[in-house]
C-alpha cells in the first residue's frame, strides 16, 4: 500500500501549502544580480583557504547551481523568522523559478509549507464567528493587525492598469474564506508574509535585532549570507 503522507496531514487538519519565500527580491536588478561581486568573494575565500593566488580566468562557473545555492542560503536565513509563526509546522525548499522575461515577474523560491489550519484560524481570527467577521466586530488586538493586513491586501491585490487581480482586495472576504478553510495557497503565502512583518514591526516575541533587517532591505539579506559563500566553492570548476 502506498502511504499518502500529504493526505494524512490534510486529514489531520494540517495543509501542505505550495507557496513562495517572502523577502527574496530575485536575481534581476537587485544585489543578487551582482555575480561579479559573488565570484570575486568566492575566489578570495578559495585562495585564503588553499593558499593559492588564482584569478577569475582560472575558473569556470556552474551558474545554475550557483543560483540554486544562493537561493538555499537565502532560504536558510529567512526560515527562522517565518517559523516563529505558531501555525507553520514545517518548511521545505523546493526549487527556484526564473521567468523567461522579467517584464511582469521576477525569480522566486518555491517552498512547501506545512500549516496547522486550526492554529492559523486561531492566529488570525481568535474566536470570531462568521457574524463577527461580517459585522467587523473584533477585539482591539485584532483590529490593529487587520488594519495592517487590509493595507497590504489592497496594495497587492487591487486591479490597476496592466494588472488584473484574481483575488478580492477586501480583507473581510479573506477572513471569511479563512474561517471556511477556503483560502488559496497564494493567499496563505501572502498572509504568512504579512504576519511575519506585523510581528517583526511590533516586536511580538521581544527578540528583534538588526539581523532580521532583510525583511525591509534586500541588501541586508545579501550581506547576511556573504559569510556563507564558501559553501558555493564546489560550484567553481578550476580550468
């Protein structure tokens, strides 16, 4: 008998969400597009560790694997902050997607999240009923969070020239779908991002420091993984 682990999880009200990694800016026209800097950092690390004096021309570069490994480093840097959310049980790096053209989208890191749906409803809804949601009858603590999430949803999911949203930009509709366990993976991924930023800005766990500034600044994310570039050395192939 083939054991369907995904079905088992979902039968226990856990859900596998096929989403993306927030806060990763992509490789196009960002700090991560400056591969010359990455390459020279790697050469310096290689020379220091091996007491050599090789230059750029002494190496070939496996760029596909470099991209994947850089994405893995970003995943490792961001994952601990996301895992602070009580309803995320696990995360798994899947792959890197790069569009053929960058007109309307950019690179993304695909992630499988294991979500406890009951905990997610408790996190975002508390004990709110459908009537409470429709009447916007919330506790003050939820009101503050909803104000922030409402701004995020309207900013990201409002149709405009050149962009048609396939989702409502009304937070009430999102909360009703959450209560009915009818949110899409895309919406859940967005809520993960919004909740992470909200907790960080409000220092919910009292453990914020400058190490997590990548939530706002992709340069900080780039700098946070520089010291781990030595893991990319196997992708350098010496001529």
